[in-house]
C-alpha cells in the first residue's frame, strides 16, 4: 500500500504542475479535463498481494532488502485483497467482476468556459467510451465515415457535454463483460452474472437506486425485468462477439 500511496502522490503532484502551468498561461478555464481512475480495486491474490513471480504460481515472501525493491524498476507489486476490500467499500466485489465494485469509477470533468459550475453530484452513469465523442464535440472534430476505403463502425459512446451542461440525458443501456463475468445496467436496474462462484451461476438483479451495494437480489421476485435485461445483454454480446461458447 505504501507503493500505491506513493504513486497516487506522484500523480497528484504531476497533475498539479499541469494545472499550475495552464493557469499561468490563462488557458485553464478553457481546457477540457477528464480525470478518472482505473476500474475496481484489485484483489489479487490474497491479503498481501503478489509480485510477478507469484503470477506463475511461485509464492515468494519478501523480507529485508527485498522489501526496498517493491515499486522499483522491474517489480510488479499488488496491495492484495485486504486493501482492495477497504478501497471498494461499500461496493460489491472487485476488478474482474461486473459488480459495482469492479466497474464503478469517479469522474472529474472540468471546463468552466463551456458549462456552469455544479455544486451537486451528476448521477447518470457514463462510460469511458464516451470520452472520444466528448472530445470530438469539444474540439469541433468530425469523425470520418471511412478511412482508406474501410468503413468505420458506429461509435457506442455519446458526448458528455449535454450532461455537463445540465441538459436532458437519454437513458441507455451499459453492457459489461470480462472473462465470464457479465453485467447490464439500464437506469436504476442492473443484472450481474458472477464468476468463480458456486454453481449454479445465474443472473442476479439489483435496484441500484435503493441498493447500490448490490446486497438484495431481486431476480426471483422480478423475473420479467431480469429476462428483459438478459435479452439486451445477449443481443449486445452477439453483436460484438463476446458471448461465451
């Protein structure tokens, strides 16, 4: 955790230097800044984490001078499940899973010249795939229809500029998938398909407006809603090619 904390401190200092330079040049107010984090605290592997050797199945307990090498060039250290649990609380599960603890990240969006300051949280969910269309709208860039004779597929993301300006924001589904884990969110409702769990694995349903920690599975009492979202996930999975074989 000391290594992780040092990294966060370096990131904070680096961003501070950039902001100071932008302010000194008079460009800060007219600069679009989108700052977020990687998704989900990582629980690998056990309470004390691992290094690269541990990933191959070799457990190495470091001591003495070896501890000083953590975080240095050539090392691969993780803070482990204990700190991951603390970092994700009160959200469920970790990275690798499609529960909120595995996919939810905060976003700080800054562009005072384009939208008014907001004193409240902006609650509608967004996705990292929204960054490209947001930057395109901010810069006035037009995405080409094709490149070198190859037609580009439609973007899945949408610009966040209207949301930041307090305008109407259409409800849309947000699908997720990773190594067998699955999820689909539509408004307040979300389904999750776990992995590495006791059989039978099946869809769970949560009302995030009342249960953001995903503790109360409503799949049995809301079978129609569960089936509706499952069908949407399956259609998306077929379209992009991630349905498990």
